[in-house]
C-alpha cells in the first residue's frame, strides 16, 4: 500500500518582528493604495466646477 501523499509546499518561519496574522477576521485596514483618495472617490473643491464646465457636445 502506498504512503499518503505529502504536501510539497514549502513552509517557512515568519520574519522576526513581523505580524503572523496581519488582518484578523473582522478587522479591515486599507492600504494607502486602496484609500478612497487614491482612487478619486472623494470629491474635491474643484470637482463641482469641472462637472459644470462640460463641453457642449456632452
């Protein structure tokens, strides 16, 4: 009878000082790249003027 198949994935120890579970379940932290400001989701002081200044063919 053949032995059960073993996982070939390498498992290494975490780097000392690092957080082994960076995002615990239920805790969501956005990185700087995922923040609303990075994607332009928040309106700035110039947005209203730009929306009103549409060219006539729009």
